[in-house]
């Protein structure tokens, strides 16, 4: 990568697990990740899984009622993150799921942190081949209106995570 930052094997495993929809039992499906965040390691040399910031499919309805609203709360106010979000949405014709790559860069973080995350993003994206949708967010208010995310998914989205726009 341009920044010299590497991607951990755990990040790649999680991406592949989220990308490939395997036939599995209901119990196995509950263990699938719905949302997961990645961050730079403390030495800023590796992109790693942020173990404290993930949501499993099985948590929906039990611990979390709305995964989209939960995504907003998972993004720290004072630190950058990358995230993968397995979004469920509906158009007038069908229901779909799309894996979204999110780059979270709050306006209040240092220029140095912004630069490291920005310069590492392209290398990470190359490792996560096959992603259709990418979003960069700098302000949590940009996520409060579901229509902003829906516009990235398809032109005729009517529901995101089962909730009307």
C-alpha cells in the first residue's frame, strides 16, 4: 500500500465470510457478521479487526432492533475506521443484500490520522475485491437520513433494513 500499512489475515477472512453466502443452519447464520469495523493497529502498521465494534446477524431483534441505527453508534466520534456493512434493502421489485465498504473519517481527527487512513484505503480496497458499493462519511449526521445510504445502493430503494425511507 502507498502508506506501507498491511492488511491482517483476520480482516481478509471476515471479508470473505461476509461476501460468500453459504448454505448454513439457522444457528450458523446467527453467527454471521452484519457489521464489522477495522482500524489501524496501535503501531499504525496493520489494518486489524476492531473486536469491540461488530454486530452479528443473531443480535438483530435480540440486542439491536435496527442494524442501520446501530451502525451509526458503532462509529467512534474521535477516530477513523473502515467498516463492512451487509445492507438489506428493498426496491419495488425485489429484496437485496449488498456489502458496503465504509470509510469513516470524522472532521475532528488529526490531519495525520486522516492522511494515514486515506493513503491506506486503496490498498485495503484492492484486497477486498468484488465490493460494489463504497461510502465515505465525515459527519454522523450524513447517516441519520437513510436516503443518503439508499442512494448509494440503488435508485429506487423503498426500504433499508426493513424500515421505509
